[in-house]
């Protein structure tokens, strides 16, 4: 695994240390942000954080990051399909 060193303001490091060991928290933030941007799959992100995929999806959901990402048009199309299924 590669390592990255970055300079953080002392007050930010103090806040991170209050929460625990900074390195795992920074790694989690990076992985979650890459997932949020659609650059990592939920499975890959979960594996990087040592979690199973379902737990990761629930965790990111609690953080307000949706698992299903659809545009308004996609939601409308999906709703039309559901209505068609209800009629048949």
C-alpha cells in the first residue's frame, strides 16, 4: 500500500486526534468522497475500509450519500414502468 503525507493545520489535527487516530479517519474520508463522486464502486470502497458491501451502503446512507443515483427523468421513467406493471 502507498502512503501519502499531507500538511494539515494544527487545529485540524487537534480535532482529528480528539476523535481518535487521524490516519484511518482521513482514509475513510477519501474513500467515501471517491465513492460519492462515483469514482469507486460500493464494493471496492467497502473492501478498502474493511467492511462488507451492505454495511458500507447503510453507513454511507446514514451520511446522506444515496446508493441509487438517478436523475429526475430516470425516476419518472421508473415510475411509469411501475405503473405499467401495476396495470398488468
